[in-house]
């Protein structure tokens, strides 16, 4: 198996939808539901090939050795956002949700806009945290866990969390759909 990495959404060249649009030979894709739903609407996915694999939560992290804000409640999260000197989020599914849904719903979008930074998909939010480029960062737990130099504070609290389902599917451009189907069965 030869694997490659790319975001489920976003404008970066390595985002999965952009790679498919360029005609890259891909037999299996694994991405967040919003990205897969859009590719399905565009007719780029083999009908019936989708298999849900993972439930993923969004978490907040800080650089190692810095205080861990209390985000166990929505009010605590809101307070943390307002008090933070800088905030980072991904340009993919979790960051899109934060910037377009959660922050406006919390009533803080305008207040934190100037201190918020979108981390493009060529790196993880945790990398920017570890370097000290941002004070707090948000991304899928699975994207934060492997990053050295950071501490995961907690998943977003109930009332703020959005569970993202990551699914596998076979693109219509797959050169080996039978092997792709077997790989998806194995992963599931």
C-alpha cells in the first residue's frame, strides 16, 4: 500500500478533492464526511463504496509547560477564546466548523478574528503550537496526538463539540477497485 496525506477540505494543493481534480491515481480515499459528501455530489465516488471508519472529536491543545485553560463547559471555552492571545485552527473540517458555526454561535467570532490564524493543511495545528506561533489550537484529536511539544487540554465540551465521521470510499478514477474494496473491508 502506498499512502499519501491530504486534508478533507481546503484550498491547499494536497487536499484530497484537489488531488482528485488533478487526476491523481487514487484507489481509496479516507476523509471527513463533508468532503466525501461533496465528492459524491460531484459524481466522483463509486456508488455504494462508502464505509464509515472513525468518529473523531475536536480538541484544544497548548504548548507543553503552559497553563491548561478550563474548557469543560461552553462558558469556559468562550472565556478561554476571549482571553487567548492567539488562536489556531485547521483549514479543513474542524477549522471550518469552528470558524463558520461555533465561534459565531458563541458570539465571539468578531472579537477573536484578528488573533485567529488558519493553519494550512501542509502542517498540523500542533506544529504551530509547538513552535509557539499560537497560544491555543484546535484540531481533530487524532491530528494533535502525535505532535511532540504540545499538551491536549481536552475535547470541546458538550454543546460545542462536533463529531466528525471519517469514511473510506473508492473514487471513480480508481485503477484497482477490487483491491480498494478489500483494503476498505480490512480497515473497517
